[in-house]
């Protein structure tokens, strides 16, 4: 196991331990909070009964005032009658006091336990940060070429790439603010919006599909229907299929509309998708009970809409000949992939005191194997010198058809005579032609 894998495994082990503790804390806390709620309910009942007893006691004393009888010889007009003397309110019974004290003690114990568990978990979480600092290098400046950004042209290219990224995300105002603050020339600023206008429209449709709005995407698919068919793309049918199932999911009230939609839009796909269209039409059987209780319920999930949106984004970008990822995101992701290897080679070069090799060339001192999605150009490695060709050492095609690097050509040639290292053909070295990949 290499250093990076070991470091990731070490941090992952600590993280798994914290996640397990967090799940246990959640389970225990839920039980404790439930117990506290039960104790509080009992406490409220006890206090309610005590209050009712006191209220009943106080209401036993009443003073009634009634008009005097016409036969009243006193002639006062009011007759006063006192039934009982008010008595002092009674205190809580010993049993009630015991229940209250027991509830308070138990609540305090459980709250204290929750606080202690939370404090212990916080300590475990803080250890993750220390594990990351211990296993990974936080100093990325050693791999930077700050001198590159001292050039005004390079800095402008970086600002342009950032502005294009914002335009792709539909954040035109942010892009304009960046252009204004970095004082980008007018021609560069116009190129930012012109070059990304097509993708911005595709991105807007991508967002709407995830929000279950297919209107714009269906219009776009209708415009490019023939091109999509020539490329054997599935996106047009999938858009219509999802719209049909969306109408069916609305219930019996939308049944007629769904049937009309199927007749209008599935006709052109009848030969290629005959079996699937038949399965879609069978969904009407489940309308009375609802699609959520049928084999078609997966059409209601957000996963289907997310998958559809990414398929649309990929096919649309391929059709229009544009990248679905911005130049900025590609560079950042490729850099993150290459960073561990760069840190390792930097440490080796520093220990051998050959750091000048890092700053003295425009290419990396080692070859880094990136994932296929980061490869945009063909690469030719000389089979003789086993090194990658470059502008200073371009590939050359010999008259026999074999290709070697320019440096290998000069090393193998004897004056003007060159014998191909792969076949016995002798030829003139000056007749070799540079080729471009």
C-alpha cells in the first residue's frame, strides 16, 4: 500500500469510528429524550391534579346575595347568607412530592448524560482534523508556479476561464462583475459570452429537467431530431417517454391527454421501440390505484429525472461539439488528481537538491497517469528513446512508414544515411517528415 492509500485508510478508519459513535449517540439520545418527555407528562398530570384539588377546595366557600323578600320586616332589600368559612389551601401530598422529586432527578440525570456524550463526541470529531493534518500535507505552495501568474497575458487567460465558467452556470451577472473588476478587454469579454452562449442554453434546460420541466428540452429535441436520429441518440425518445409518464402520473383526469400525447409523439419511434411503447401503454391499467403502487413507480422518483438530465447534457454537448465541462473545472479536477504525485516528487527533488529542474521547464518532471476523461489529445512516445514527443522533439515519419522522435532520428543517422530500427530499409534522414497528432 502506498503512502496516499495508507493515509486515506487511516483517516477513513477514524471517520468510521466517529460515524459509529454518532449513530449510537442518536439512538441513545432519542431514547433519553423519550424518557424525559414521559417524565414531564407524568409531572404535568400530578400538578394538574393538585391544582384541581385546590380549586375544588376554594370553590366550597360561596357568598350568595339575593333580593330581599317583600315580606322582609327589616326592609334592607338584600339578604346575605354565608355557607362556610374559607379554609387554607392544602399542600401537595407526600406522594405527589415524591413523584415530582423523582421526575426532576431523573430528568437531570438524563440531561447530564446527553451533555457528557455530546462532549465526548465533540472530542472524537476534533481528532479527525488532527488525523487529516497528520496524514496529509497541507502545504500546497511547494507545487505552485507563482511566476506564471506574473505574466499579464496568463492572468487574463485565467480570469477569462473563470468568467466562462460562470457563464456556463447561468451566472452572467457574476461574470460581468469579474470582467469589469479585472478590466478585461472588450474583445475578450465578448468572446466569453459568445463562446458559452450555446452551453448556457443547454445548461438552463438541464436545470429545468431536474425540476421536472421538459418544455424547453422537448423543443430543442424537435429542432435537432434528425441529427439525433443520425447519431442513434436515445434522448429524444426518453424525453417523450418521461413526459408521457408524467401525464399518466396525474391520474384519471389526464388519461385522455396522455393518450393523445402518445399518438402524436410515439409514432416515429414505433419500429425501434415497439416493445417499450407497449409496456408504457400498459401503465393505464394501474391508474385507479395510482402509479405509486405499480411497477411504474420508479418513473416518479427523482433518480429518473436526474439520470435523464445528465443524458440530455451529454448528448446535447456531443451534438453541438462543445464540452460538457468548463475548462476551469477540468483543470481543477485534473490538478486534484495529480496533486499527491506532485507532492511526492517535490519531496524527492528537495531531498536530492534538484529543485531547479522544477522551475526550469514548462512540463512536469514526471508522467502522471490521469483518467481518460482528462485526455483530449493524442500522445506519441518515441519507441526508441521511450519518451514523449514535444514541440522541441516532434515525431518524424520515415519513408518506410515507421515513426520515431526527432532526437532518435539524429542519434540513429550516420550523416545523411539512416537505417530504420524496425526494418532493414536504408533511407535519407532528411526525407523524414514531421507529423501532427
